């Protein structure tokens, strides 16, 4: 039973465990054993919820399992219960494997953690309320909690659960600092295990570079989404103003049929520009989703790499047996899968960027075409002396067109900036370090 004492977890401590598809524990590292206060033989074969705290909302686990069963890595802030009744908080990550799941957990330290604890109390209240319905079962309660948590995360400014996970994991990994090459460095290591540590340090550098580049990508993509959405609103206003001008031009068709004809023609490029911008905004939403997934996967690969270095450091220090390195190939598998997914997302991001530049060019061409018809229409309004009918419509069209043209200039500049920061994804270098780590771990078995 919970007795209220909270354990303090060091920033350099990482929990590791694997389970089968049913959630039964297959293995765990020394940090998991020490903090859970369960002997390893009691943990092995037990369901992972042996450490579940009764105050944890069921909706959190529902959201995690939804992702895992869809074959996607998951993460969450989790309060766990130790055998002696004490508790401890972790940010837990779970990754699907061929025969089960791999979990790496760390002590939460980012500013987001405090907000999440507050939200969990509200989610727990919603679940208690749902449980009060006579026909409610556990699934209903968990679904109510997941729904409530989704709404609360939206209130914090996260457009989706994916956005929250990417931000939370990135923030927690950043809060730990550069640990693989610092805390886990062991200059006295020799032979294959030194290769494990050297490979982990090199992989850390590659991933850190990707994090830095991706942050620039994220900021630019956010600016593009905001700017393109505003631009679309302006273009729609222009389209409405032009439609009003067309309707008014129909009224003077008897005396100025050419004015009506020009008004009809100039509607086409504005509507084509609006359609191009709508495709642009839709494509940018997909781009932003890919960038979010990239952030999550890079942070997850960094955490798994730290876990590799932690295993190796414990073996060098004599804290853990060399057999603990048997877990490293599983971590390498997880990192390798993330690298493959990162590569795919990187290609999608770069393709979306090319489509964005093309879409901006198309919208710009249609607006340039419209400007020629607009100039002709304005001259005809004066020539046919219909200012009394159409004069009030000229200014709104001019103002909205000027705003559109200015917005297009801004989108073009952002597109050029985005292109200049195109993110090269050196898959071979990442995979080479993963292979180096794997070979070192295999070669180190029995060496200590």
C-alpha cells in the first residue's frame, strides 16, 4: 500500500526493462530493481503493472497502449509504487519490439512535469465520475480519462497527443544534459566495451546535430503554418471582393459589356490562387506532423543511446555483470528502427518543402495574372464612367490585393529560408555507429 514517501531519482539513472506482448516482465536493470524494491526474480515473469500506483489515471495507460498496439513508440509521465510503499515518478518510453516491448525511463525534470501532475488530478476526477455510472466498466473509465486528458492537453496549447509527446520527451532529454559522453565516459575501458562507449559518444554527437538542425526546422515550419494560414484568409477576402466586383459589373453589362467580361475573367486567377493556398496549408499541416514525429524519434534514439552507455559503464565499474550487455542489441534494434523512420520522415519533410515552394510559385503566378486583369478593369470603370456603381468596390479589391502581394513576398522569403536550411540526413553515419555499438556489445560478452 502507498505510504507517502517519494524516492529521489538521480538524473544519471535510467530504468530499463523488457516485456512480452502481454506486458509480462522479461528483464530489468539494476536501477529498476533498486528503485522498485523488488528482487529481480520477483519482477521477472510478473506483469509490469506490479509497480503501478493506484492514483495513476487509467486514461494515461489507455493512450500509451493505443500507440503501442498501432506499432508506434509511446511515452508518458508515470507515478510508480515500490514494494515498500514508497513511490517515484518517471518519464517512461515504450518501444515495440518483434516479440514484445522495450522500456527506458528517466527521472522527470522539465517544467512541463509540474503541469502534467496538475492535469492528472483532473483526469482522475473525471475517471471517478465515470466509474460512478452503473454500467461503467474499466474500459469506459479509461476511455473517459483519455478523452479528458486530450482536452486538457489541448488547453495547454498542444494540438495533438503527438505534439505533447514530442515536446515532453525532447524537454526531458534536454534536461538530463549531454550524459552519454560525460557521465558514462570511462577512459579506462579497453577492447570491445570501449568500442561500445566510443560508438555511443559518436552517435550522441550525430543525434545532437540533428536536434539542433531540427529545432530550426520546427521554428520555420511553425512560421510557415501561421503565415500561410493568414495568407489564405487574405486571399479568400480578395476572392470575395472580386466576386462582389463581378456581380456589380453585371449590373452595367448593358452599357459596358467589356467591363462585365473582364470581371468574369479576373475571378478565375483569384480562385485558382485560393485553391493553391488551400493545398499549401494542408501540406504544411502534414509537414508539421512529420517534423513533430522527427523530434520524438530523435529524442528517443538519444535516450536509448544513453541507456547503451549506462549499461557499458556499469559493466566497466563492476556494478553489473557482462551479461547485462545482452540487452544492448535490443537497444540497437530500437535505435536502428528509429533511424529508418527518421530517414523516411526526413524525405517527407524535404518533399513537402519542395511542394511548398512550388505552391507558393503557383499562387504568385495566379495573383500576377489577376493584377493584369485588375488594372484593365479599373481603367474600364473610369472609361465607361460607372464610378457611381463600381467605385466603392475598387478600394476593397485594391487593399486586399496589396495585402495578398505582400503576403506572397513573405511566403517566398520563408520558402527560400527553409530551402537553405534543408536537412541532410546521413543515415549511413548513424547506422555505422549503431553497428559499431552492436559489435562491441557482442564482443564484450564474457570479457568481464
